[in-house]
C-alpha cells in the first residue's frame, strides 16, 4: 500500500520493534539552518547545481548537479496521546514533501539550489521502526529509527502558519 494512504496509529498505542506509521506535529528543540540561507527547520534536503560546460566540452553550457546534502539534529513528533523522538541521523531521512525553496548562489549567480524542509509546527506523517530510547536520546519517549530498508519516510501533511 502507498505510504500516504496507510493508516496512522496514536503514539500511545505504538508497539516496540515494529514498523509503524504515525501522524503528529513537529517540535524541533534544535533548529538548523539550510546552508546559504536563513531558513530554520527541523530537517532538510538540498541539491546544488552549477552552470557549466558538459564533461566532454561539447555543446552549450547547462545546469549540472553538483552536490546533494541533508541535515537534521533530531526532533519530536507529538499527537494528543504522547510524543516520539525521530533520530538525528539525516542520512536515513527520506523527505517526500515539505517546504520548497530555491534560489541562486555565488557572487556571479553561477550556482543555484533547490531544497525541501520540514519546520517546527508542521504536521507530518512518518513511517519507521519504533524502539525504546537508548543512551543520550530522550529517555521519556519512544524513538523512530530506520526500517529494514534503512529509511525513515516523512510526508508533510499540513504546513504551519509562518
């Protein structure tokens, strides 16, 4: 079944060591900035492109992908019954939607970026493996970790008013 249509569980009803889908509001205690912008968010994905000649120097210049990066310092997702911690490893987050931003970079505008982010206050739908907290993670709630495919899927349901 498609992730967007899967039924969510209440956070108080989550079972440990199983892949679950939850819907709730994002609370980011440690907001981060998207590089090169002043946009604060809980997590982001960003791709940069450069205006340059193709590899074999044949043809005209075009926008070519240069790099891709992700960022997150972990955040909570809460509903009326409780909250869960989403791990702070940005490499395992799969942002399927979010606030979209784009713009030019560099002094001459020869680079541009496209980014997608989730902000504090947004309502999201998340699918991941639910486990108890370990080590330095917040100990009073459950933790969402990557599933067997190695990803935590995040889908923006409702944007916060910002």
